[in-house]
C-alpha cells in the first residue's frame, strides 16, 4: 500500500510502504558451524602416583537467527577451552591425596553485522547501537582433597581456590542512532 505524506509548504506525495522479507521469495538461509575436540592422557608415574591430563576445545560460529530483515541478525562466535591436570597419590592403604589444577578460557564475540541504528516512527527499525562486542574470561582453579580411612569410616577434607579474570567490551550506543518521529520528518531532511 501507500501512505500520503504532506510536505509542509509543499505537495502531498504518496509513498509506497514495503516490508522487505527475503522469506517471501526464497527460504531463509541459516547455518551454524560447531566442533569439539578432547585430548586425554592417563599416565601411571609410579606404583603409587597417577597423573591424568585433559584438554577440551569447543568452537561455535553462529551467524544469527534469520529474521525478516537480514540486517537485524545477531551472530555470535564462541571458543571455550579447558586444560586440567589431576594427580592422585596413594600414601598408604588408608591415605590418599588428589590434587587438581584447571585453567579455563571462554571467548565470546558478537560481530558487527549491522548498520547504524536507524528508525522512522511507524516502520521497522534497522540496525543496532551496541555492536561489535566481546567478552573473554579466564578461570584458574586449584583443588586438593585428602582422604583417610579408619575402620569402617572414611574421612575426606580439602580446599578449592578459584579465580576468574574477566574482560568485557560493550559499546553502549557508541556509534549513536538516528530516529525520525515521522516519515514526513525523514523526507524533509533526507
């Protein structure tokens, strides 16, 4: 359809109203790419000492869920990593110690696949004001548990230390936004 816009001190003009949707003429394309690798090693160092190590990496690339307007997709790229060493030491038939050291890293990136935020009152808006953005957190963990058997009872004590370091970039409206209160205002300026 059309909308009639009266230009102040000028003519009234008909403007076509169109909502672009690629889904009207063809299927919306959408695909993600995800993969995960695990490497594990168990080593018997001595008759009383065992060392286990494990590395996990997980990657995911998501271009964003399809919408009627392809410029409004929110994509996300993730990379999660974890490296763990676990040492089990048997002191005697009744005492055991288990120590574990873990490093984790998560990196999330939301790419800038948007134009600058632009809206006209009464129409769909396009774009976003807060992209690109990303976060990276690093986790460091140390756990130590000591077990002791006495008769029919088992006693276990230990501690856990955990530290997280986070870096986050969130550009709230860093690029600004353009908003028109009406189509007539947009046509006067544009």
